[in-house]
């Protein structure tokens, strides 16, 4: 199908979630002009174009797009910064590859949350399910793929902001290794942990997307032979259907020829205690002088971060280094790690989620501290995290694609 036809179909589905707020900025005429530009691009050497050519892709509204505002999920920054004069590095890469940007998507304010609730732009609810939040902070990214207004969606993941919405929405996700990609023209939350990535529908598509963030010389590794599954004591608060999904995924991994073992990770217990204050300290410096412009829960975190002393941060960074080294050892021994991406399959809209952030981040922060690539594997209920050592992105997504191919062979997909 021609890019113009794909773009027209995507635009017809845009903002069909219950709050009609998948996108915080969208210009259909601009998107259709981009599709026409893609159609006019010269063919690449060989028998085709770039793998992203003509693909409708949404972009989280913390990346600059020339001619559009960048809100970071709050009116304050949308109004303060005005329209961007230049594309961010990431948007530049996507457009050069012939991808067609469908708009800039909803996010939890400042990308500092995991539910997708936003008091200024409205909470992001799942298309077709007005009782469920998408999760965040890449909330609109997940909604755009669910509603079919994007074939893939750019998100960011600091503490779990791709993994959580992907799992809660039954989608696939890819979080790149820390350090992949260039943050020019993009808003950081906490530079020590911020990563880029995609939310998408089919695991077989993962290898086609990973190249966007890949360095010129990506690391090549031997095929994986081992996988470690986190001991059941860690996911004691998981819903039974998610535990069942974990066991089913282990069987699928073994069918790929991977040898599974169990690992005890009791030492992960303090991961949130390490990440949260470093994250708050770094975010407080980015948003210094503007705390009163943000909702109370985020303002309180920023004020806490501003009170943390340099000595306290130095001690936390030492703990981070120790944790990072132990994770390196664990992945060197076992190659791959598998555990649920979230302990729940659904976040009820308009419920009290004051304790949700800590509950979900307990599952995601160990991989955030390690800076490793992670693929979110959708399951019948919720989703799983599959992680590899930092820099092994290409090998990781190949495993995910093999799993996706097996699933598709068993149950052929009808693509939207």
C-alpha cells in the first residue's frame, strides 16, 4: 500500500481512544504531505527502500518536531518553548528513512509517572476500553498503536515507561540500551536512566525497528543458549494470570532451544531505593525554578530531589555502580533474564493509584539501573520482560522475532 493511503487510514483512526487525546499535537495536512514526500524519495540501492519507508509512526511529545510545540505533557512547557525550529535527532532519523510521522503523543506529565494520568490533557484511556488506563509515561504511544493510528510508536523508558504501557495494553515493546540514540532536541527526565524505544504490535517487527537507535557499528554476539527466570518469590504479588503467562513464555523460550534456569534476586530489593532519589535529583535540576507549575505529586518528587545533598547522591551512585556490576555478572552467566513487566494486567481508570507507581517500578527498575535493552513480550494477560546485556540489542530482538514467528505460525495475525 502506498504511504499516502497508509497515512490516510492512520489519520482516520487517530484520537479514537475514549478521551480523544492520543495525540497532543497533530496536523493531518502536514502528515499527508510527509507521505507524499516519502513516495517521492528515490529508491535505495537494491530491491527496496528503508524498512521504515512509508510506515506511520507516532512520536512521544518530548521530542521536537519542527513547526510543532513540545509539551512534555504540561501546558507550561508547550507555551514557554513555542514551536520547535528544528527536528530532534530522532525525528530527523525517522524522516530521513521515509517514515511518516502521524503526530506527537500523550504522556504522563514530564514523563515522570507510570499510569498515563494527566490532569492537564486528560488521562489516557485504552481505545475500546474506557475503564482502563494505558499506563505511562508513553501513554499515547500505546494508544496510537492500539487504535491503529500508528504502526509503531516512539516512546521513552526511564523506569519502565515503555515496558509498563506495552504490557498493560497487550503490545510489544523495545527499550534500547542506555546510551543508544542522540538526545538532541529531546527532553530528559533523568539522564542516568533515560532510554529510547518503540511500542508496536508484532514481535517479528522488532529487528526492523532497532536500527533507528543503533550505533554505526552495532555489537554482534553469538546466538543465545541460556535464559534465567527470576525466582517466584520476587513476583509474590503478581496476578495468577500473569504468572501463568510467565510459565507459558518459559516453555516458548525452551522451544527455541534456550536452556532455562531459576535465579534468586533478593538483592534487587533496594533497586527502587537507588533509582528513585537519583531520578528525582536529576529531574529537579532540569526543572529548577518551575516546580510550582506541575501537579502536586510530581512537584513533591521534584522538591524532594532538590533537597538531596551532593554527599547523598555520591553515596547513591556508588550503590548504583555496585548494582550495575552485579547485573553485568548475572547476564554474563545467564545471557537472558525473564520476569513479568508488571504484576497487574490492568490499571482501573479513576481509581486511587497512589501506591501503583512503587508496585510497578519494583519490577522494572532493576533493568533501568543496569541500562540494558529489554523487549516486552505480550501475553494473554499482561506481558513479560526479556533482557540481555547492554549493547546486545540486535541479538535480543532476534530472539523476540523468532518467538513472534512461532506464534504467528501457530495463529496467523490479521494486521490492522
